[in-house]
């Protein structure tokens, strides 16, 4: 399944644009795992390595990592760069659920 198919969901899809060499991305990773446990099936969480998927990163003009983007039915509904706390991300996803 391609990226465009993944973001066409009726449920919110949180995409974490990250890089393996990025320190803040390593901080964000366990928060996303915790978030996945909290939201269960009400949302999807996808990690996109910008070095392995440069076209997708360019398409969404990702200039810094981590950049977190929430899609709903293929449209960007929320976006923020930098580390975002689990509680804040959970509120964002609930807003679009």
C-alpha cells in the first residue's frame, strides 16, 4: 500500500516524518508508541523515514525532523515540527476522530 492510500482513512492518520540520525526523533519515538497504545483503533500512526522516502518528505515540504502531520481523508488537518508530548498528540487525534 502506498503513502497516498494510507492517508485516505476516515480515521485520523498521524505521520511522523523522522530520520535515524535525529536526536529529537529518538525522544519522540517512545511517546508515539505510548500514544498508539492509548488511541488503539481510533487512529493510525505511521513513521516515515525522510532519508528513505525523500519524495514524500518533499511533497509535504518537511524541512526539519521530527515533523508530525495529521491527515484525514488525505488532507492535512494539523501539523507541527519538533517533539510533541503524548498528551497533546492524543488531544489532537481525538479532535479529528
